[in-house]
C-alpha cells in the first residue's frame, strides 16, 4: 500500500507540471491582458507599454512561464498584478473560508443523503420513498443561486433572522457563533444541492445490494433488520458512493464560485472571479495550482478509501 | 415486526440527525481555529478595542459593488473602487466638490502669476497620523519616488519641467528640474509651458497623494509596489487611518485623532463590497448606511423599490458622465449613416421607461453639469423616418450587419443597448450583438473588430481630457477618427490658458463633433443616492464624496 501511494505521488508530479503549463498557455490565450483594464484615452500608449514592461508582460511566453516556474520551485507564487500582495497570502486568506464552507456543506449533504437514501431503499415504492425521491429531485433541480437568493430574501430580509451575506458581522465582536450564523444559509443551499444528487445514488446502490443473496443469509442467521441494513448492506452500498463523493469535491470548489458571489463568502471562488476579470495572471496561476492539488489528492484519497472499504480491492 | 422495524428506523434516523448536528459544530470549530490562526494579530486588538467602545462608537458602512484592488495612493490604477478608501486615508493638496470647485486641504494656498510657476504653501500644522509633521521633504520624496522610471504610478504630470512625455524621469535622472523646495512649507512647480491652472489643480492638486518619507525612506524603487506598506498603509495623512482590509470584502478605517483639520465625528467607516442585488437588500435591512458613486450604484431599475423603504432617504445626483456609443469611423466613414443612427435611437423611451425618468439626453460626452458643456447644442431627435431617409441618401446596403460590442457588468447599460439594437433594426440596420467582459472587449476594439461599441468614460474636471479620444494620432483607438479641424481645435484647447477663449474653442469643438457624430451619448444617469435616515450629514456624490467627511455625523441611538 505504501509503495502504491509513493508511486501515485510520483506519477502526480509530471501531471502536475503538465497542468501548470496548460493553464499558463490557456490563460495567455484568453483575449486581453492585465494592462487593458487601465486603457483610457488619456493614458499615453507609452505609459501602458511601461506598465507592461514593469509587469514582465513583454517577455516571450516561454520566458514568462519559466520565470514563474523558477519562482514556484523556490516556493514563490509571485505578486498579484492588481493588489501587489503576495499570491500565497491572497490564497492563504481565502482558502480557509472556502474549505470551511465546502466541508460543512459536503458533510451536511452526506448526512442528509445517506439516511434518506437508506430509508428510501428499504421502503421502496412506499409513500415515504416517493416523498424522498421527489424531495431529492427538487434539491437537484433548483439552481443553487436561485435557492440562495430566495433564502436571503425570506430569512434575511423578510424575517430578518439571518445575515444576508459575508462571513462575519462588520464591526461586530466576531466569534464562532457569529460565523456559524453566517454559515447557515450558504451551507444549507450547498448541502441541499449535494444531498439532492446523492440521495438517488445511495438509494440505487442500496437497492442493488438489498437484492443480494448474502443478505438473505444474514437474515436467516437471525441478525436483526437493523444490523442487516446498516452494517451488511450499507457498507457494500457505500463503495460506489465514495467515488461519487470524491468526484464531488472539485465540483464543489468550482460551484463555490457562484455561491460565494451570492453570499459574499470571502473564499477562493470570489478571488478567482476577480482575478479572471482583471486578468491577474499570477493569482490565476496560484489558484489553478491549488485546484490541481485538490483534484489530484482527492483522486488519490478516493482510491485509497476504496481499498479500505472494499477488501476485494488491493493495490500493489 | 413491522412496527418494531419502524421504531428501529426512527432510531437510526434520530442517531444520524444527532451525529449530523454534533459533526457540524465540530467541523466548524476546528476549521475556525485554523482560519483564526492565519488572521493577523492586529485585527484582534482592533476587535477588542471595538468591544470596549461599542456603546459610544459611531460606525458607518458604505456599500460598493466592485472590490477596491489596491490601497496604493500613488498608483490607484484609476480604479474607482479603490479611490473610496484611498481618499478616506489620504488628503491631497486640494479636494474637489461635486460642482467641480476646489477646496484646500494640505495646501494653504496655490498661487501663480504667469500660469507657469505654481507656488504652493502647505498648512503649517499638517501632520501624518503618527504625529510627524508633513513638510516639503515628503513632497519631494513622493515625487522623486513616484516619477522614477521603474515605479508604476497613476500620476499624470507630463506638464512638469524635467519630465519626459509619459510624465516620468528619464533613466539615471534623480532630480526633478521643475521642482524647487523653498522652505519646509513652501515649494514651487515649474511647467514646461504655461497651463490652465485647472490642469494643475486637478492633476497635481487633487490627484497627487503623498508617501511618508520617515516610513519609506531608503526603499528600493523597483520593489516599491510590493512593499508591505501598501498592503497596510498605517501611516497616511487623511481624516481616517487604516484599520483592516479583507481583500474583496471590506476596508475598515478609523478616525485619525491626529488629524490637522477638525477630527471626524464618525469613529469608523467600513467600505463593504457586495453584489448590486445585495446592496439594495442591505440598505433595506440597515446593514449598509449608504451606497456610493460611481461604483456602488443602486440600479435605477430599483427606483420604485428603494423609494418604498422607510428607513432611507432617496435623492438623485446631478446627471453624470453618459454612456456613449463609439463608432469605428474606418468602417462607418459616412457621417450621414452615423446621423441616421442618432435619429433612429429612441432615447426618450430609454429614459422614461428603463431609467424611470432619472436621466437626461445629451449628445456629447461632456456632462451637462460640467462648466465646459455646450448648452446650445440640440440633441438629435428620435425620428425613424429621417433616419431611413439619411440611410437612403448614403446608399446604405441593407444586407450589411454591424457588429455591436457590449461590455457586460452594467445591467442598465446592457438593457439600454438591447433597446438600441431594436431601434436600429427597425430602420433597416442589421446588428450582430456580441457581449464580452471588459478586457476581451478592449482586445477586440484594438483589433478593430467592432462597428459600434458602448461604454462610459470617467468624469474629468479638465475639459481637454474629454477630447483626447478624437485625436487622429492613435491608429488603434476606439473610433479611429481622423479630422484635421478637430485635431487643430483639440490642440488649441490644450494650449489656451485664457478661460473665456477656451470656452469658445471647446464650444466650437463640441459643435463640430455633434455634426460629425464619431460618438453619441445615449443617456446621462441621475444616479440614486440612498442614505439611511440615521445619517445626519454625508451622502454619496459623483465627485468629491469625501471632501467634508470629517463633518459627517450619525444620529446616536
């Protein structure tokens, strides 16, 4: 297992550099450049040229990439073209809130989806099952931004119970309670969306397993229905779910771009949007890097979890 | 058996639920722990202080829809969002009111006899917020650093003697020939040629902010932009001082007790970044005290909604810089076609329906409140028949489709553009609409891929700045216009230093441009000022919002 992990990590290195090269090229292919934002008939062309020169944008593309790579290998991600703050600091400030939002939502999503899926499967074709399926369908089909805006309107404005956005109260005393209060709406929205999708996977997977012969054997041995469902069936039903959830994590970070806009959540989604709109190349590269790391490591973690959950799978 | 099963499942569900709740709180705590660690220690002390003063402190939150990108006072990148915190943190020699009048700040007086040497006296009591006196040494330090060839700055000081055409020092030159320090509170600026004092007042008086020499002395110019001072500019000279900045979220400033003018009455101000939709919502809930101009716009389409809120006062600012159509003259060389377009547009409909009457119609780019606005020009009337006739005279090819590039981001402008497209199609001009984000749009414009585009220019006090667009010297400009008469008038206007003669020149220039229609204003918005009833003094303005911020006040609850 140890050797397997090491090998996977070694393979990840060239993949990782490939990703940086590709994202660098694609980013530079996008029309416009950081200095275009400053275009103004009253700024002399020479001034814009000087700005480009100072930002290093006049170098040939491969030189720009190698410069960036050189910095990266020394642990430097460079400075943002718009705020001139170190990129590592910008991302460092934002990654925490994003992970907080993503993990809480994922947790909520799973904790809703698994019991709901089990109940749905065990009571297949009952009224309860139809209700669950309908709810999951609703959760999947409501666009998150719409649900978000709706909840902001009802809970934030009409009822005034919850803050309409942000992560803390401005000028407030802060504290965990304040953050939790701000988290309720965005986590609910993301959690519901995730749960909506996952309930159907859990249900299908569980139904599959419930037909298996070994469960009949288990029942015949006199095991309680609780043990049969929650130990023997669930464990096997979870295997495909792990893949689905693992694949959800990068999606979740991508989806947070919209959610973070709606709720003004100070995460990397917001930063990404700003960086794209201002063609802030160093920040974008830093963000791509983080995304690449997350996707690669999540793939690895999913594969390892697979082996842990399913003894039939071994890596060598 | 059945009922037992149900009980078991109910129990399973309950356990899951409890697990869910406990897991949720647990994950919050651990994650919060990590974020708190990365937060700078300063924020904590500020928070603690805020705790003690909570009862008595006055806090104002101003809503803005684009994030301030920088707090660098010598390189604002002309970013309107950044100007809000920067102007709270920094005083320049002068400030400006919304009627484009100059008010002295750091300057005691600015005098000139020949319009070429400007004698500036600083207020003798002016001091940085750490108590260090502000002197001409800081002025010289700032200018030398900002104008260094390797330093990026937003200063546009080409007119000062000793600077090159882009307003920088040449490589290897360290002294500014046009700057003479007389004593610690007096200095003199000499310009290359005589200039209208308006130019000096705007570009030097208002737009030059200062750097503290005692903090930044000895810094390497090439490393200046990434210097940590600009991330946390704690020592500045302005009514407010830096407290905290969460990128993309808010900037917090607190009052400067060492301020050399009257100390502000409001203790702290938050400039809070949020989407336009939430801006209206938070004005309603009272989380935001006022919107801001020009980057915290309450969409005029929400006019009826905000006037219905009972906790705010709503007023309209003077008509602002208009959204303008820019024609690519290389592809639309016949002025009759451009005039036809002017007649084809149903601008009254846009103003009445889309903008609820909160706008006016002008043809040129100079706003009607500007001193150099030519009042005698009659806007082109909405007359589709006239438009068709002009098109026929010009021999318009009805199969031709015009490419209309529209920048996304300003919803009202996008909706107005949609109406324009319908108007043009109604008189037989085919339109191919393409919407892009701003950098992409600029890229396409530079390549000349547009026939028409639309955007809004900035507000300029100095009138010549409205006309640089029409010069023929830039082959990649938005309009690619080439008119010797216009070039000549522009040059005359730039060089003329007599105000009355300048008015004449610019009136004539506006008339010529009105006839030629290289650009056409669509509507000039009277932006909404939505201000909480708790705010006794203070409201957002098109220009110089914070010129009297130290007099602003809130009602105590």
